[in-house]
């Protein structure tokens, strides 16, 4: 069973380390991505809009960057790419794919959406599913 506690094993973070304890009581979207993935980039505008609109209501977005290519293992490269894409939420660097495997991710991008109790409520794989992401977040924020 997927648990937010698995984030506690992440050792390298950009924009602030996050623990499962920090996320208690929030709706959490874990975005498993890589910065150069075209499909991953398609998800970012929806995540940015949700983050801007709903973080005051208890939405947290946490990135898990699992690199696809050698250049994506470079922290400066990833930091620059995050800035260019407007990703301002914390991102765990998962160069060894520990989180990828812990969450049993199979493809980029994958959104794992947790309710306020920390229970995994939805897994969305791939892009072009913005309506499903928004509807799931809205439903969980309202409950």
C-alpha cells in the first residue's frame, strides 16, 4: 500500500525537504516526472494552476524527479529546468529510483493523489487527464 511515509527516505530535495508529518491533514499530489519529458511538461500547467488556487485550502504538490537521461541527473540542470517550467513546489531528486520503485511507478508522468488522512485515493498515469486530476483534487479538498 502506498504511503506518504515513503517520502521520508528521500535524501536530496529542491525547494525544501518534506516529510510525511509535514503533509498530515493535507490533500497531496505526488507528481512523478522528469524535466525533459514532453508528456510530463503537459501536466505542469494544470498542477501550477491547482497549486496557486488551492494551496491555501490544504493542497500540497510534491514532485519526484526520476531522470530518464544522463543530463537529467545533474542537479543544476534540473534546478534550471524547474525554474523555466515554473515548478515552485518541493521536488525530491530520485536519481536512484528508490521512490519510483517504492510507489511502483511504471511511467512518466504519474500522479498519486492522497486524501487528508494520507490514504492513496487515485493514480493517474500519463498526460491529457487534467480534468480527472482537477476533479479528484476538488473532491478531496471538499471532503
